[in-house]
């Protein structure tokens, strides 16, 4: 039996969601990859959500951003220095000591100048830089045996 490629696995994980959420995630993924050439992409098909991290290495702790896909929305997480990011429009949500997030209501949210500024600031504040000369790598880190439904009830 032929083992699926990491991209085929990721496509299968995304396909579990409604067509509209799946399409929004594919758009968000393409924008993140265009924005972060050379990023290592880490995939976690977890119990609560599908999480896709972006960073300079295979180490989870090095990830700078992640996209988390839930049945009704997608969030962009700022994993490093989220609390320290300049956020005059108060877009960032969360109350932890480090991580903050933005709900991506639509594909256009990703392109909002304030979101781009937050991403720029996050990249500036990180200790380890993503090397844009490296080819992107996609790594499936974990797949949870038990998962919440990927589509809204009803």
C-alpha cells in the first residue's frame, strides 16, 4: 500500500471541514506560504482543531504563527511575543502570557494592513528567523485518534 504524502494527508484533514471552511483554510495556507517563504510547516490534526504551524525549524517551540481550523472559523495565532505586539486596533484576542490570535472572518481579514503589521512585528521580535532561501517543508507531526467533529452540528 502506498503511503500518502504529507500534502495528501493535509488535504484529507482539511477536507473533513465544510467546503466553505476548507476553501478558506486553503486560501489562508497559500497566503501564509507566500508570506513566509522557506517556512517549515508543522501539522497537528488534534482533538479540538487542525493546527498548522509555521516556523524556521521542525521544532514546535520555534513556530512563530499557526492557523487553527475549527468547525465554524479559522484563527491566526501569534505564538511568539503575542502580548508584546503593537496592536492599536485591538485585533488580538486572548488572555495568556504569550499567545494571541485573530479570528479570520474572511480571506480578506488576512490582507488587512493591521494584520500584516502584526505579522511583520512578530517576525521582527522572533529569535530565530525563517530562511527564505530554503524550500518549504511540510511535516505531519501528530494525528489524534479521537477528534471532535470537524463540521458544525445540525
